[in-house]
């Protein structure tokens, strides 16, 4: 088993973690390494659940902070082992952004902070990059809710070392449009369901999604057709067409409200009978920046020269913390737009800035 060198710089620690392949569903090796590294420290109580590792302090502090990150990556594309850029300012390799640089910050601080200002739970979990039922954080919430008890959470997703509050929610819906089948040589005898999709697609293309301010952060919504299917043969007028739509909604709306909003948009754009079924859904999360712990964290990050907090426009596991009633923000090294790219790379300066900001906050 690989052993982490915790005396190395945090950037070098990130390189060591990148060099341990951990594609979703194959996180045992990296979980073993993280567990072994942190089990050496007397100030941490380490619990293993499947391929999730939770390391907790128990110092009877008034408040408990959760710091979380996922161990898995998307599939490797010839980009492991890691390497440094020619000028040494970037770590290049699968997971360097999403999110082994963030994991390095967590491991480094978990080992170093034996007398933090708050009790801390360091949460390393599996299967974030795949379908929701496999998500390790969700499994911990279902099977070991006590390990996720806390007052405020930081998810070390890549944010370029800027706080991103909350997250948009997401819905995926299938709109079924009915027609009447006929031989295409006598097309006038039928009703072409694919043609009926024209008005819906035009309405979606013309729709101007809102930007909604929640707790001072601007969340830009989006409604997009992401798939269409219909037809059974090249000489048959199709009697059914299904348009798949994705709606990214602001945390102002509950799931029920977001569904109603999407149904309203679809109804306004669709001619004739149709049905809407929701095939995937995930709650949004409010920023939670009014919490005293959040305010102190914002101040600590601002002291590093980082920009002001902004909205997280994608969906992240902060929503899982929100569902548990725990305010949560995203904060981690790396440009999120480089996540999953074949030339994934993370600035060393980002890694160092995130560690410095979290260390300052957690010790004052």
C-alpha cells in the first residue's frame, strides 16, 4: 500500500494522491491510504464505512465544522501519473482539479490541526461522480447520520479558491407528445409526433431563463432540451416523440415549485396533448452565508485576497448538507471548468491559498 508523505508540501501531497487511481467504484486503495495516514494521529477518531473515511476531533468545542471531499475521479485518459508544468506552477493529471488537490488540503490540515477552534469532522467519501444512489455521502447520511452531525460544512469542490455558496437544483423531465401512426407514403393519414415537437423546441429556444438573487448571490437558471427520440421505422409516421428537458433552478424554489415552473414553460410552448414525467431530481441549496460560522469563514477567505463569494451554478453535494439542515459552501483549489478535461491541471497557488485560508479560519 502506498504511504502518504505528510511532511511534504500540500501541492506534493496532491501529486501523491493523483498518482493513486480512484475511478468511481474503485476507491478502496485511496481510502486505505487516507485511513492509514490519519489513523496515526491521536487527536482524530477515524471511522471507515465502505470506501468512505471520517476522521473526527472530540474536543468538546461549542460548534462542529464538517469539511468534505470525494475520493473518486472520472475515468483516466492517459493522465496518471501526475506531472508538473514546465514552470512548476501547475499540477497536471486526472483528479488534480476534481478533486485531489482539495483532498490534499483536507489530509494536510486534518493531520496538523490538533487544537482547532472548532471540533472538525473530515469526511472523505466515494462515488460522487456517478449516479446518486451510489453516492458515499448519501450512504453516510442514511447509515451513519451521527458522523454527519455538525453546524456548518465546507465542501472542497474546485472553485478557484473562491467561496461558492449553495448550488442550483436540477430536474430532468421527459415530455411525451402523441401522434397517430400511418404509412409515410400516406402521411396525411397520420399525425406526426416528431413534427409536434417543433413548437416545444422553438419555445425552449426562445425562453429567457431567470437570474435570481438568493441571500445576495445571483443564481442563473437554465432550461434546455437535452435529448429527443421517436419513430420506429423509415416508412412509418411516428406516433410518439419524447423530448428530454433539463432545468437548473435557483435555490429560491423547492422541488415542487421548480416542477411546477417547468410544467408551466412546457405547457406554454406545446400545442395539443402532452404529458410530463420527472426522471431525475435534486434539491437546490441556499448559500447559508448568514450563519455566524459562514461569516467568519468569508472573512478568513477575504483576508487571502480572494474575490467575493459567488453562486455555485452547478449541483454539488452541498445540497445533501442542506437537506440535513446544515448550511454549506463550496471552496476548493482548481478551476472547475478544467474538471474532467484530458489536460486537467490545478494551480499550486490555489492549493496553497485554500490551505492557508482554512487553517486560519479553523484555528481562530
